[in-house]
């Protein structure tokens, strides 16, 4: 499984997404949209907006949060095959 996480240091939902992955021992490659050339543009090209965090799981783009509701713990636990640890 290859997991990319598009994020930024200032993003609260990004920090929560990475905490979730770290708690479950899920390896990922972080791509900071503020420091990686072309990263913000890639997010926009694939999602139609500058919305982070974004997961790219084996080439499939996934928004792991819902605006106004935060990180989607249950959905991401199921998708990644792990138990829910908030």
C-alpha cells in the first residue's frame, strides 16, 4: 500500500489525520503543499479545490475529513483496515 498525504503545517485537520495514521503505524509520505513545488496545483487538479488534507491511496484520491465535521475516523479506519482509535 502506498499512501501520500497532502498537508500543510498550519492545517489542524492535517495534523489530526497524521496523528491517526501514526497511532495505527500506517506508513505514509507527506507532501507539504506550502514547500513542495506543484503540490498545491496537484491537489486542485485532482479535487477541484485547495482542500487538505488529501490522501492518495495507491493512486486514488481520498478526502479524509468533512468540512465542519473534521477527520472521518470510522471511514478511514475501515478503508485502511484498522480499528478506530480517535
